[in-house]
């Protein structure tokens, strides 16, 4: 099997189920792909048990995942800027195995000395269209290694949503009383006469019958919303959304159901009525709220693979972290989202390398010579350059003070 034959969408969908199972059911946004890419970059450094754990988390062989990460980062989607970086603290000890792994990373991965906090924050902002302005790892002097990925998008809908009163959500919706205005799929068409939004009812294995709304960007990115019956677990609905969304974009079977086969009346997330229509009128419309979310996730749960990645990159005990910062906003006119995923290892995880150091101590009389320097290019006389101007023998030292030289 080659990288080209791996179903990356299936691997990421599988990983997304794990990730959202750990995150839980609170309001949040995350980037399973951002986390998956980081693990794929770390994978080639692994051996033994860590390699097996990463293979399980990634859903494919780590070497193939690494090749896929190379492809995705080297040729990012025009609407989804992607970046990755690995940094190590200057002078920190690294093993030969680590050095080989770092040297074998894809060319699209930035590598070098660990920036300070301002540099880390700047990298996050620069690679997320300014949507994430704080790197999820806080710098301190013990920080040894940071591996990070960043993904972002900012799109406009091909046809913006219309607005509708919140009561359109239905009398059973608790949101109808909280909100004033919601989004309605537009009646207008794009300049080519096409509808910019797609909505339908589908049958899904994990969540039963679901309502599906697909908002399409002008340049070709689809944002898929899926609603099931109120009692269906969030993880089942998230899984259904991943599967249906991928199938829609790849022109595969989405499980779409014909509206004229649905019973009249209320369904799990819709209501079917009979109305006079023109032949080209859509058989489905949708109303949904605008929303935004900003989330921070701890990815250290062993099922997510970051514990294995950390051991592969820096074997031994010690402190480490694997956070993700994500943000998104869904509005009448478009969608924007960004995420920075990182893993970091602290110096306490390493045995210090012993080396000779010297402290110079001027504890007895010594000489001092002041020598002039001059730059002829700046108009300074060359004859002064290297000329000893003052010299001294220090044999009667004084107590030091904070007063500047020349003060009385």
C-alpha cells in the first residue's frame, strides 16, 4: 500500500472520533487534522511500543502517515494555509536518533532554535490568519523541544444566508426563546444560476436519520452541519457529520433520502409539509444559528497518541504537554477557523550532559589595558585603531557600588 492509496479522510475521521470522545460534549471547536498531522510528523522517530501506539492512533503505518503529512504540508489547500515547525532550545542535548529524525522532516517543516514567547506567539498568529494570537505552550527556561502544526481558513459563502426569526427553529427548540435571528438557506442563486447551499435528509449508521446542511465557499470549500434527534449521543452525530461530509465532497453515497418518501409531520430534526411548488424550487430548506467557539484542549490522554509521540521524540521521564488552541466563527457571510496543535518536552526529561566550565577569578593584582578601536569607513582616524590608550596594574581594589564611574 502506498501513500496515494491510503484514505486519509477515513484515517482523520477515525482519529476525530477519538479526539471528540476525550473532549466531551461541551461547546467547543477542535482540529483533528491538526493533531493527526503532528502525530504523523513525529511517527518516523518511533520504535517498538511507541510505533505501535502511533500506528493505532493514526490509522495507518507511521511511514505512510509521514509521507501523507509531507504531501499535505508541501501542497496545502489554497483555502487552508498549513504550517509545521520543530524547535529545540539552543545548546540543549539531542540524541543522534533525534537529529536524524529532525533532518528527515519534510522540507515544508520549519526547524531551528526555540523562539521566545513573543516569537512563538508571532508564529501562531502568522500561520492562522491572526485568529490564534497566543501559542498554546507557555515559554520558560526549561523548555527543550516544541513540535507544532497550524491550520486556518477564512472563506465567504458562494451565496450568503438569508436571515429569519429565531422562532423558525421550531417550538421544541430551547434556542428559539434565547435568540432573535437565525440563518436561513438563501433563495438567491450564485452568478452561474446555481444554489450556493445544499440541504437534505440522510440515513446514517451511527446517528440514524439526520438533517444535513452544506454551505459552499466561493472558491470551493464545504462546511457541513448535521443534526440528529435530540437524544442521539454527540459522538455519534460528529461521526455521521465526518462521514457524510467526506462522502458529499468525494461524490460518494451520502445516504440521502427522498423527501417525498418521508412522512408528513415532525421528524428528528425537521418538519415535512405539503405545499405547492415550482419544479425548480428546492425540496429542502434549512434554518440554523450563527455560532462561534474558542477552545483549548489537553491532548495528553494516551488514546490520542501524544504520549507515544513524546516518548519517541524524547525518551525518559519528565514534564511534557500536548495542547491545542482552536477557534471558529460561522456567520451569514462565511466561515473562519484556526487551530494550533503543539507538543512540548521540558529539559527535566533529559540527563544533563557533563562538560567542563571555568569561572575566571581576578583575586590578586592584574593588568588592564584600554585599546582604541576606529572605523575608517565611519570617518574615524585609522591611526587610532589598535592603539593602547590606557593601561593599569590593579593592586588596590575597592568595594563595588552601583554608582557610575566618575561619580563623586
